[in-house]
C-alpha cells in the first residue's frame, strides 16, 4: 500500500516543485491549500475567493 502524505509533506513537495521552476508560493496560497486539505474549504470556495480578489484589483 502506498503511504499517505500529510498536508505538510504535500506542501513541501509543492514548494520543491515551484522552487525547481524558480517560483514561490505566497503565504495566502499556502493558507488556502491548508484549508482545502483540511476540508475547511472547497475548491469552489477558493476559486470564488480568488476571482473576487482579482476583480477588486482591477
């Protein structure tokens, strides 16, 4: 059976992937990923929040 990664391990893997491409993950995005992983938010909620933030910037 394949071992299950914790949220922290998944985030470290994601950090590594982004770092390999010369990119960084913002604190806001890290928080959103934790909310998604813990079940405190759905992907639809996160998308709506991101769209609202983008619309406010314009």
